[in-house]
């Protein structure tokens, strides 16, 4: 594959969705790219200890090249989830990660240089989701609303809080297999107890998953040299008009309009960057 962020990459994914006929799920995934690598082993039991509770565990190792520094990390995590009704569900996750910041550019901002070296993050994340889409892979109506809050400070070196609310809505247009999709996201993050927010936990907006047509981090703060810095707050809006091209192949086209930006602590949420295009 090819990505404007990760460049050329090779991906291998081996999944068993019904381990030993128990309904349990195990996956081994590897991704090797020009600017990143990622390896993960994950396991999921949808009916943990004969209860209507899901249990997920994973271990991973990753390396990624950012604009002014590189990050190498290994970690493990586990989570418990439960469906409350047909549409409502929640989960609680724990993650322990050891990360190293290295190969920092000489002209990098002092904020990045101060975080050089290795640190440990121990965090817990409660989340709640309401998913009423008619199809999880190819929705044409309904909505998905989610919110999570990550608290890091249960031991480890990093101490911060980070929260995101995400809302996506889908509306069919007549009987033409055409859909209008609207999505909005808002997020906040800050260091706690006098600690700085880790540079890799900041919001970097720009790219296919945030604001299309912009490069990584281009919608947000920059230092005096114009290098992207990421923000401690984010606001994103996406509008899509999705239409069929070849129905049998589920091949679709999209006209999109994106708006958003990230902001520093001393900036208020306001000015947005705008993009539009075809896909």
C-alpha cells in the first residue's frame, strides 16, 4: 500500500475469528512502512467467563518518524466492554506503554527537546458509545456517537487527561444508494500535576482521517520556524456526499468538505482551516 503519511508500506494480518469453535478472536498484525512500523498481537473473548461482557487484551511494538523526532514504543493493554441495550455500550480500558523520543532535529522546538528520552505511561480510559447505524461498514442511515476520557497518572512518568467526543450521522438520499454523511469531533488534552502533555499525545490535524487535502499537522500551531507542533484542543467537521459508481463492487465516489483546526492552551477555539475535494 501507499499512504501520504506512512509512504510505501507492507501489511500482513492473520485473524482467526472463531478460535477452537469458541467464538473467541485472535489476530496477529504487522505493518512495515517507510516512516513507521507496527506489530500487534490481540485477543478478544466476546463472552468472558460465561458473562455478557467482552474482554480484549493486546501487546504491541511500534516505531514512527514524526516531523522533528522519532518515537519507539512497546505496550500492553486490556479492556472490558458491555452492551447495555441494542444501541448503547460502554468499556473500560487500561494501557501501559514505554515510549522513547529520539533523533530530535537540531532546530526542533524546546518543548520537544525537553521530552527526549524514555518515559512510561499508565492510563485508564472509560468510554461510552451509542451506535444506531444500519451497517457498520457501509452505513446509509443512523448515527454513531461516542465519548472517551483517558486519565494517565496511575504510576508511570506521564500525567495527563485527554478526552474526545465524536458524532457521525448518515442520511439516505431517496432510493438512489446515495448518502449524506455529517461528522463532528471535539477534543481536549492537558498535562496534570505540573507535568507537560507528551508531544505524541497532542492533536495533529491534517490527512485522510481528519482534514483531507492538508499534510500531517498542518491545521494547527507551528513554532517560529514553521514546524507543526500539534495542539491541546481540536475541532473537526466533515461533510460527505457519497454516491455509487459500481454497485456490485461497492465502489463509491465522494464529494467532501472538511473544516477544522487544533489550538494551543493559550488559544481559544475559533479559526478553522477549510478544504474540499473529490474521492
